[in-house]
C-alpha cells in the first residue's frame, strides 16, 4: 500500500548543506516533491539564526509511524540530539515533521496543519497533490 504525506523540513544550523543531505536521504524513503525553500524567522525558539524551511510531499510504502521514525533517524544522522528534552527549543541541523496524510477521504486536514509562515509554499504542492489524485 502506498501513502502520500504532506511534510515540513527546517534547519538553522548549516541549513543549505543539511537540506541537501536530508533530501538525499529522503529520496530513499519514497518519491518526494518539494516546495521552494525560504528563510523564515525563528518561531518558539530563542535564537538569532533564521531557519531555512520547505514543505514536501512524499509517496511512500511506509505508514506514518515508520515514516516518523525514519525522519527522526535522518535528523539524528545530521547531528540533532533528540534525547535532549529541550531539543525542540534549540538550534537544529534538521527538523522533519509529518503534517498529515493526503487521502481520498480528507485532504483538507493535512493542509490546515501548514503553519502560517509556510502557507505561501503550499500552493505549488497542492497542484501536485491534485494531479496525483487525478492519476490514482
């Protein structure tokens, strides 16, 4: 069975290099389509380093639990210390999240999870998702 997930990625430590490395590893998990990347101001973190962010769709055989575990492994391979209870409040080399699953019953819920500061990136991916649905 194949799943399609809407996901986000962000980094503020060596962001360009870590995006390239993360994309390489993500390509091994399934077919990925990315939005444009953009720098944004930090949210809920005390830092002066901007984040490079992007949204992406991934079509994969992995369910949500297995995919999140794979995302965590990628983050750790790039230097994120997920064992630190404050890791979500610190600068990070990579943060990859599942925003929602795109499926025939309810695509709207996933798109509603896109944070305001990433909304401008979602339009191009919505078109791709619509084309994927037309093919399915």
